[in-house]
């Protein structure tokens, strides 16, 4: 054996190690650039009856907050809604909604039909705040710690599994 | 695990446990002949042939049983229930056999067995020990894949009680182009296992010579032809089924089939050097190992979901771990063998920088580098992800590939016409260039024409047109030179044409095909006209020289889908030509929407229409004129045809195992 003839073997060993690590990573898992960063500071007007709306400074007032971005036109939001209702019933966490590019009447009808898990809801008519939050597909759910920093982000509908295995541990860790 | 499968299958006699039986047979074929070859025991070695035939017989039976189950919608088989449906047309019931993970693996091993049996059948002129070792290595690969099938993906897994109907096949896959795409791809992938087995056998024996190269070449060529057709079919499918007019996306799964193609193309050319000049041996062996390794890696990428891709139809880490373990064993093992034995493979010395062999080495460098570039781009996201512990996600898109791949291909293509005209040992560069003066003249003319007609269209595109014409001109020059066209009486020309080896005709066809493909790629990329608009019935839009009149859209019902069908009347200069009826289909099981573009290919370009969702009283439509689009696939088919013609060469069929002597000036292999 010479070093030259062993070069392909050495390169392959490196490749195999990378492939092995890669098997246990989820290529669909997208990290948020905002994790551990302070939440964006824009405010939103309230959905009628859900005052005071989205007040960014409230996020840094010591309690852990869940921020959920949703819309009445969004199918997956309906799928995750029972999980949000359950979470609200457990009173573990303050829940804030951002109503994304929706109409007022549709949003209210959605809540009337399926129940209302939110303590307050801000209306993001233009999607401007969602852009600040790095939202690219709703529903998305964030956990904000008492200092107003984003500690967790979930893209897509929350399943019971997501709530039990990811969301609740993140809430506990944030407290 | 194997036990459980034996039990399951034996209690339902309609699906005999033939994979388990094949597995035992493969184990025997993998070990006994190898020991026989080491001990020089003819009795043990002679087991290889019958075992290879037996394996094939068993696997044909297994495949037939699975096909029977699909055709008759027997949902007591898990894989049928998961992937088929009673309402599916017969063609897709059959294609459904390999349209899923388990069935496609069975097809993989079946094809492997076909190649193994072919060696047993046609390998009579091989030395007995080499034949035994080759078949033994083939069987080792079969053992790995059969074990994988048995442990993680048994197609004969039962589902009792069975459901009344199945889940259906992914509608994107219900397409004639894709129905036959995987078999061709697999014939290519698996075909390279032959070159691999020959390489391993040669490493074990420590002997690589011209005879060895001559045995390997037809197998490599056959695999290459299949893979060329397979890759072309895949891109054709993407072109008309995905509905955006794109035909190559540098998607990981596309790259997975393209990398073995690049390496296999290099192998095809380097084996010529081994055959004719008895040198470049360890490199050729390494290429044979790498080509098949890339084929295995291709299987790994598609079947494990290690990279996300629009093609990821099967994703399952358990399967991934097994395939990776198998990869490490096969590739790692053969590279260890290579590391130990390669230094002993001494070639026939140096050669002149201007010669046929030097041009083939350059070809190999450029192809190998291009392959490495694609490899890096495909796996880089994985490396970054792995090194950062899952923190950094990134994707490598077409800009990377276009920026790295094209500059590597350009010199390769520019030099391509020179190689076949070059003499072995010492070439005459000024002489070769002088002979190519007509090709060069036509290329310059074509560039001027393109510059003028396309109103100074992109400089690179004009260059691409010149390159394509240069390649075609080069192939024609080669042919003209060989038959003394314009320089000898017709009788002499005819006699010379018959005297030129088919392998050389094959090379000219294939190289000309590359030129046609370059023209197609250039024109369709640079000068496509695209109109995306909302149209009401009666609206007219112009793309290229064609006017598309939208006459309306309606709902229609297909055998297992419903569709929105739009109607366009196409005319040119006021003269009605044809009508196009694209569809937007909705499949209920599994729920999915697909676009069926209406495409009318002409020699000058493709007319391409897509209908989208209605918006009020209008429909969103996309209409294209894509110049020279079908030349891409015509070029690819010509390349494959070249391979077939070359394969019919007498030298390959006879495969006389003697060392080649210096070539006479006429009968120069040119592939």
C-alpha cells in the first residue's frame, strides 16, 4: 500500500462519516435565525374584542408567552387548533395570536366556530410583522421567555406529539 | 428476521419464499467459486454458472409473482395495498411493481441477476478463475441487496385482513415516460456492477491487461447506453410533467443518476487506453470502482432521504443505516483492496503529450473533475449540516452547477473533435487542425448567423451554437476522413465505409449526438419565449412565431382523475396549424394535482401550453415557444445509438482474449 493508492480510501472514510451523521439529521428542520434574539418590537392593533392587541414590550415583562401566527383561510391552522385550545385550558402559558393577512369577519367566525385559545390577538393585515418575525409559512408558533427573547420556533401545524415532545419542554425550559 | 419471512410466506403458498431461497443461493455463489479460484479447484469454480442461472430463475419467479399481485390488485400484499388501486390503468398497475421502494429493490436484484447470468452465458472465453471471481463478486453484491430486501423491505410482506382498496400510486408517477424510466436507470446502475466485479477480480488476481479491458468494455458500454437513455427519459419526464418547461434541475436525485454517467463515460474512454496501449491501469480500475460506487450512492440518496429532494418518495432512516453499512462494506472494502494492490499494477510507461492516449487522459481529467464538482454540490449541504451538528442548513442551487459545470465542459467539448483524429503514440496537432478546417469554418459561420438572426443575442449562446456545430462538424470530418469522401471514387468510399469498425461509427454518432444536444440546450435556454397571462375565451397571445387562440376550458373525467382541459388553436401567419389541449388533473387517491402540459414538438422548437386555475371568467395560462428543445433528447438518443452501434462491433462480440497489437492506420478504435 502506498499513500497515493490509499487516497481514495481516506476520502471515502470522510464521506461515510458525513453520510452517517446526515442520516440522523432532518434536512427539513429549519433553524430560525431569530432563536435567542430579542423578539421584534413592532406592535399590532387588536382584533375587536381581543384587546389590547399585540404589544411587543409586553413580551419582556417576566412571563413566558406563546405567539401563534394564524389565519382563518389556513387549513393547517384548523388542524392545530384543538392542540392550542387544550394548551389554553391548561393555563400553562400566556397565549398571543397574530392574525395574518385575514379579514376581520372571517377571523371572528373562525374563533366562534372552533373556540378561542388566545389571551389577546393582534391584526397583521399586511403581513409586515410576520416578515419581521421571519414567518414564511403559517401556522408558526414561537415561545418567548420572560426577557422577551425567542427561545423556540415551530413551523407548520402543532400535533399532539409536537406539543408533548417539543413545545411543553421548551416552555418548561423558558420558565 | 429471515425466519419470520419464511414462515409468513410459507403459510401463504401463492407467494413462495423465493427471495429467501435466492439469498442462500447467492451466499453460495459468493463464497464457493471464490475459494475455488484461490485453490484452483475447477469443481468449486464451476458452481458459479449454475448458481447464477438459479438466482435468475428464482428472481424472475419472484418478480412475476409480484407483478401478478399488482395486476390482480391483491391487497393482501402490503406493498400492493400501499401503492396500487383497482381504478388504476393496467400500464400503471404493472409500472406500480417498481414504482415503490420494495418492488424497485426487487427489480434492482433481478437486473443484477440478469447481468450475472449473462456473464455465465457469454463468458465462455474468460479464463475460468477470472469468470469464477467475477461471478462471486456479483453474488456478493446480490447478497447485500437481498439481505436488505429481506430485513427492511420485503415486497411479500402480507396485510391480513386485506383492505377493500389500495392507496394508489403517486399521480406524478402515473406517466408512460416515468413508467419505464426506473428500469432503464437500473439497467445502467446495475450494469456498472459488471465493470466493478471485473475490477475487483483483476485486483485479486493482480493482473490487468489489454484482454481484461476488452472484456470489460462491452459491459460498460451496455450499462452506459441504458443509463444514457434512463437519464434522458428522466429529464424528458421532468420537462413535460412538471409543467415549467425546465428539463434539468440539478436536483440531488437527478445528480445521483448523472454522476455515474459522467464517471462511466470516463471509464468507457480510459478502458480504450488500457486496451490499446496497456497503460492507465490503476486509474481505470479506480474508475470502475468509483462508477459503481456512485451508482450505489445514487440508490442510497434516493432510498434513504439523506438529502431532501422533490423526488424523495422513500424516506426511512432504518433503511438508510443498512444501505450505508452496505456501502461502507462494498466501497470501503474495494478501496482497501485497491490501496493494497494498485501500486503493483504497472503500466506501459509514459506517452507523448500530443497523442490519442493523451487526449483520452485529458478527457478523463475533465470528466472526473466535472463529476467531482457535481458530487460536491450535491453533498455539500449534507457535509455542512453534519459538521455543524444540524445547525446550518443550506441548499446548493443551479447557479453553482451552471458556474462550475459549464466551464469544465466547455474545454472538453472544444477538444472533443480533435481526439478521434489524433494518432496513437504521437499525434500531429497541426495536421489534425488542418483536417478540421471545414468544421471550424462552419462553426464560425453558424455563430455569425446566430449573431445576426438573434440580434446579437447573448454572447454565450452564440458561442454555444458555434460549439454545437463544431462538434457535429468534427464527427462528420472524422467520418469523411475515414472513407476518403470527396477524394476517392464511390466504389472505394463504399469499401472503406464497410471497413471502418462499427466502434468508430458508434463514436462518431455519439460525438455528433453531443453536438446536437449542445445546440438544443443552447437554443432552448437562451431564446425561449414565455407568456404567462390570464386569458379569457377568445384571447390570443403570441409566443415565437405562433399565435395561441384560447377557445375555452372544460371539466373532463379521466379513468382515475378529474381534469380541467383548456383548448388553444395555434396558427402561424394566420394559417391554422393545430390545437393544443393541456390539462390540470386532480387525483383523489392519493390526493394530488398534476399539470399535463400540451406539447407539440417541431424540428425548429416545441410549442408548449399549460392551463392553470380559473380566476373569475379567465384562466391563468403559460404558453411557450422553446427553440430546438427536442434536439436535447434527439442528441441523447443519438449518443445511446452510437453506443449500441459500437456494441455491435465484431471485436466486442468475439472478444478474442489476445493482446491487441499496434493498430493499423484504418482500424483505429475511436470511441
